[in-house]
């Protein structure tokens, strides 16, 4: 709906994009569980992270313990949907990831603190299509 419930970012230091992705996933799931949400929809553009979380492939050793923590937290939720989406459909998360690199700790808020983020969410809300570039 384009309305922020909670939004956050963190600086995970020097780590792989896969590790940063699942750490952000863990942070988001923990935040949702702490807020007592009974339904969670997870969308991610890292196919390995999504497939691992769904149990479709074995977790690489670097993230296995984090995925286990996420799965344990999700046991406290009534309904969970998990979907892989392309980066072009995940622009808000991509923007927040870049924002996380610019801060020294972590950041959580209930307000849209950036006009750029507000624009991205507006585009998402009206389902504005972004063209996917061929690799």
C-alpha cells in the first residue's frame, strides 16, 4: 500500500552481499516478531537466500546459522509467505541497503525519512514497471 510500518537499515561492515542480505532478513523478521505480527510476507532478490530459507537448497556454511535463527523466529508467526523477486521490484530494499553503508550502526523508524525512499514507495504502490536489463 506504500505505507511504512517500520523501516530500517544497518551497516554490517565488510561482509559478503549474501551474508548482509540474510542478516538484514533476520533483523526484519525479529522486528516483526517483536511487534507481534501474525502474518509476514518476505520478498528478497537474493535467490540463494530465498531458496535456502524455503528449504529448496542447503544453506552455504557462511549463512547456515543465520538462516536457522530466521526459521526459528518464523515459528512464532501464524502465516509466512516467502518469494523471490527481481532487484527491479525490490528498489526500496536496495536503496535501504545503500543507506545502511552510509551509517555507523543501525537505524529503525516508523516514518519515511527520505524523499527518495518516498518516491520509490510511490512507484511501488502504483506498480510502475521497471525494465530489466539483460546481463
